[in-house]
């Protein structure tokens, strides 16, 4: 899972929803921040931090299986300021397609 389950979100709040779609970097929910790790053996890993306890770091790469590293294997670890959700998702959609998508996302939101 690279993004949160949206079931519990207030899908009636169209302004908030559109803000997150148009500018996914404005707010990245805790647990979904990407980290770039360079290991001592020069591997480059990008993924979400699943856990960090004691001397162990568990990373869920965006494309692959969970990686467990000892802290002494990590040469550099940087929190990324950009979301893994790409920007410009609405650019290729017509106004009607955007309205249809919002209608779909907000359907049954009041129940």
C-alpha cells in the first residue's frame, strides 16, 4: 500500500479533496512519507518507513518487497518532501471528466 485508505475520510469536503489531488505535496499523511536511503554498499532505496526500532530500519520500497536493514548498513537517510502521488493528475482530464470523478468520489459520502 503506497497510499492511505480513503474510506474514513470526509469525502463531502470537495475543497480538501481537490487540494490534495491538485497539490499532493501540500500535506503528506504520517506513515506515507517517502525516505531515500543510501546503504553502505551503495544501494539506493526509496520507500515508506514501516518501523524503526533499536538498530533496525524496515522500509517498504515503492516497487518491491520489504527491506530490513541494520542501522549500521545505512550511510544516509533522507525524508522526502514530495509525495509519491504525482502532480498534474487532472491535467489530461476534461472539465466533465473532473466533475464525474468528484461525483464518484463523493457518492455515498453522506451515509
